[in-house]
């Protein structure tokens, strides 16, 4: 696939806690690879408890480091299409719930975007071990554009406060 000269580094987080969780992650990765998105690194898969809601279904989570010519808006639109095609239901009144697939843009270069439909960097990434640990694995020196700290530094801070979250 041809990529234009301007490629933007992105970190995406993937999670699944319904159905065949590992198959869901692989299917989502395959769909992402069909976009103008070159995956540079993939973390290993981590099994984690749900965050922000109660469920007996554990999540499988992973993080991808990639490059894309897509704008953040075009990328999130394509991600939402992938989630819908895989059977992700639109959120109702509950903010967090069990899901077949969840794909979040954690970072897009050093952009800071805060809108109703898109927030980058992800506002809770530094409070979520299921994002921090796999991100640390694939991009420890990636700099958070608001906190001005690397993922490695943020993870060290997270370890000192995680029991309070």
C-alpha cells in the first residue's frame, strides 16, 4: 500500500470482554491493517478486570503503535465503522459496559484535541493499567503532550497511586 510522505504516529488501545475475546482483537487488528495505517509494533495481550463498571467478564487488552496519513477525525470515523461492523452496540445511558470490541485513540502525534466527539490524548489513559502497561512495552519514551512526561514516567507515577484509584 502506498503511503504519502506525511505519516502521523498513533497509539491505539484495543479491548474485548465478550465472545471470543482473542479472536475479536485479531479481527480488529486485521480491519485496522486494511486502513491506511501501518502497524509498527503490537503489545502482547493482557487480561484485566473491567474499569469503571462491574462485570464478571474479564477484558483482553492490547496496544498498537502505528503510522497513518489519516487525520484524527478520519481515523476515529474508520474506528467507529470497524467497531460497528464487529457488532459493537452504541452506548446507551451507561458510560461503560461489556463490549465485543473497543478501540480508542490514545495518542495522535503530540496533538491535543478536546471536542464532544474526540478527545486526544485519551483523558483516562494515565489511570488505566490496561493502557499504561502495554504502552510501556511498545513506546516507553512517547511523550504525553499535556503532562510533558514519557509513558515510562507516567507508569512510575501510576504505580504509586494505583491503589487509590
